[in-house]
C-alpha cells in the first residue's frame, strides 16, 4: 500500500511539472486545494491507465518497439496521456492535453520526473 501511495505522489508531481512547463496541458480549478485534489485524482487515473491499458498496447506494438529500438515508447506514453485526458473529461475533471505532440513532450517530461521522484521518494512494500 505504501508503494502505491509513493507512486501516486510521484505521478502527481510529474503531472504537476508537465502542467507547469507546457502551456497546452491545462489544469484549472477555483482554488489551489481544488487543483491539488484534481491533480491527485488525475494521477490515480493515469496510474490506472498505465496499469491496465499500457501493457496491452506494449504487447501489440512489440514489433514497432523492437524496430525503433524502444523509441516507440514515447508514442505509447503520449497515447496513455491523451487517454487520461479524455477520461478526465468524462469524469468532469479540469485536466486537458491539447494535441499529440504536446502529449509526446508531456509524456517525456512525466517519465523523467516520475523516475527522478521514484528514486528520491522512499520505496516500501
């Protein structure tokens, strides 16, 4: 359970950095507390998408992953971010990613920041 909490906090932090750096990834709210709450819910949604959908997409795109020496992972990460944005819209959350290339750059930022936060944050089971 602690590991799940650490990963969710890392995802929320990584999403916050992507929102801060990229103008076309938006997170709006009436107050800072509401934005933080939305960010945590979106991080949970992003984690769920990465847990359920990403392995299936990776298996189906395995030839492309091999052919591009893993660079196709950037496209898969972008698609997972776009799917999260779409699901956030369905749940009436104020998180939106505008465009594929923004999602590619956002996915790259989220991957790097999430990795760095997972190195720094304590890992417990």
